[in-house]
C-alpha cells in the first residue's frame, strides 16, 4: 500500500495530475504537487488535500522544461517512493507550419523531464527498497493523429523510456509503467477545442463528438479519478510483477 509513502506528481495543479494526487492522498500517501507557477492557489491546493485526507501535502514549484529544475524537484521532495511523470502540454498544427519552439517545449516537458526526474528518483527508491515509476503517456503513445507531431513523438518516446526504466530495475522491488489515457476533459483538452474547430471548420459540439470522441468507442470521456485509481492499482502488491508495459484507459480507442 502507499500509506506513509511519498508520491511526487509533476504537473499536478490541475487535471489528471491533480486527480492522481488526490487519489494517492486518499489512500494515505504523502504527496508533492508541482507546476511551474508559484501562486497562493498552488499552495492552497496542497493545504486543502492535507486537510481533507490527513496526509502531508506540499507544493513545490519547478519548471519541467528545465532539466536542473526537474532534478531539484526530486531533491527538494527529499523522498520519492512513487514518481508520477504527468506534466504535459499540447500544440495542434501541421508539421510544415509547426513552430520549432513549440516542438522543443513539448519534447522537453512531455518527455525529457521524465528522464531527469527518473534519474534523480531511482537512487532514492533503491535506498528505500521500493519504488513505482508511473509515466502518463497517452493513446497517442501507441497510435497517432494528424497535427500532433511533437506530442505523438514525445508520448511514443515516454513509452520507450518506461520500458528501459523497467528493464534497468527488473530485479529490484521497483516497477515502471505507463498509463495511456484516451480523452479526459481537462484544461489541456479544452484548449485544443478552438484550434480543432478552426482546422475542421466545426462547432464545439461537433469537435467533441466527431473528432475527439470519434476515436473513443465508449463515446465518453475518461475521468481524472479513473487515472488516479489506475495509478493506485500500479502501486499495489497485485501489480508488483507488472512492469515495462502500458495500461490503456481509453474507452476502447486502441482496440480500433
Ligand atoms: P492539464 O493542462 O490540466 O495539466 C497539465 C499539467 O502540467 C498542469 O498542472 C500544468 O501546470 C503542468 N505543466 C505544464 N507545463 C509545465 C511545466 N513547464 N512545468 C511543470 N508543470 C507544467 O492537462 P491534463 O490533461 O491533465 O494532462 C496531464 C497529462 O496527461 C499530460 O502529460 C497529457 O499529455 C496527458 N494526457 C492527457 C489526456 C487528456 O485527454 N486530457 C489524454 C492523454 C494523456
């Protein structure tokens, strides 16, 4: 169980990261929330989780586009039994118009940050004699969509990094897996709706139904609570031999 263990969740002041932090806290894990901002609201979020669940919850500012700050986040946490690499951004644009700066930022935040945090966390997990690395990939870690070149490349990349992490820890009580969500209605997905409306000349409702959930056979968004529950399962003893693999929570998307 995660009771008394420390979980660091990158990019967790909103959306899936926050959902996972809340679920792990409910199960008794001390949690470290993170994003690149350092606002009153960020710290209040941690205080609220601590109050609601009775665990220790802290907010540590660190920009996941910066390798040194990724490593500093883990050092400042002081302990990291569960590492959830969740921070991520998206940009929707054809390859030949894709801004190079956006490409670099997406690769840095969605992929390279996980290399740095994992490198910093593994020695702590080894010392503690237990660890879980949970990378939040995507259905786009296994399949592709047009106009999401950097995102799809980064997510396929993090699935590869997950496998290597698993192999390097295979004979230790540490596992590494990737959760591959389909569409979850978070601020990240909200932000794609206007661009997609423009690209396809569609209304908001049609983008949701005909573009987003078109790929998701269940015709329902997955939820942040379901991501939290899946992360919690990966932390359980039942999942001790599950390593180096992906778990899709995508309403059937990758079965198509
Ligand atoms: P979100 O925008 O709500 O959350 C992204 C989080 O990352 C936020 O907390 C944000 O502050 C943080 N973040 C962004 N840039 C950062 C930086 N430079 N440093 C530190 N933190 C940073 O979006 P979400 O949908 O909750 O996305 C979370 C993860 O789930 C992402 O990796 C995303 O690719 C993945 N994902 C989301 C969906 C979906 O449908 N929402 C589907 C598959 C995968």
